[in-house]
C-alpha cells in the first residue's frame, strides 16, 4: 500500500485585530474619566469619537461628543466622599465604614437626579448639567433650580454631623460662583473642565493629620469601594 507523504509548514497565526485583546485604558476628552475597555466596546467608542479624541460610553450616550457639549457643565461632589474615606475610614481611628459612605453617595445621586437638568455617572461620580435648558423663555428653568439642587445634594452628606462647625456657606459658594459664571459666560478655567471643590478652607476644627493633602480627595471613585 502506497503511503502519501505531505510536507506541512507551520506558521505563527497572525492576531486578529481587536480579537481577545486585553483591556485598554483611555481618558475621556470631555469628562476626563479614565476608563478601561475591551474589544467591541473600544472599537465602537473609537469609531463614534472620531480622530484624535476619545469619548467614554457615558458621554457618547448623552451626546457630550457634539458641539452641544459647550452648554454642559461637569462637576462632582466626590471630594466630600474622598475626605470621609481618607480621614474617617482609612484614618488612625476608623469612625466610618465604606457602607456608610456608600449610603451618602447613593442619597446624593437620588436627590440630584430629581432634577431632570442633571445627569450622573456613578463610575466617576461626575454630574452634568444641561444649561441649554436654563435661562429665560419658554421651556427653560431659572438658575435658581440648579442652585437649589446643589444645596440639596450637599445636605445629603450630613457634613455638620461629621465636621462640627463646618462653614457650609463657603463650600456652597465654591459651587455657586462657578455655576453662575458658566451660566452667564459658558466659562471654565483652562485645564479645569471638571469642577471639583474640596473642603479646604471650610473646616474650622482640623480632624485630619497635619500632613494630609486635601487634593487627594479629588481622585475618589467607585473603585475605592473595592478596597478592604
């Protein structure tokens, strides 16, 4: 019986683009959130974003990748949660558990979303206010509606309980001044698209270590709940 012999040459398989590729991290052009995306999601976001820019899925869903984003102000209250986390949870004397901080965050989200002008990204704790619907005229609401919601959100964190003597009016003023300026001028300082006020200058009795850096509270996010 004749045996047929064939020579088989093995070659390395070329990887298929975006097939089983690892997570790639991007910084959103609009909200500045850093996000890791896999395969299909990454490809879709890149396609919808266009050349030389990248928009996260949240911003794409809410149309923040268009020229209309000039009317949208991005801000956050995460520095408050960050202060609670760094000082009361991770501090030498733990007086607050992650579950309590999470309850405050959930409460502030529920209260803020009662105002249809506000949208919220729970991953980054960023808020977005649509100022195209704020002003005078039909189908617009007054700026007072925005500022009232800001005040209600701040109340959710129960700051007076945890930081007796806190100057709430100073903290509120940090939001108010920036919001009014954006409303009247569509202005945010260069390099500061996101408004992130801290508790700096608002606390009368220091409860944190003297070497504590208030700027560290700005980077708090939902990822911190994964820590023990």
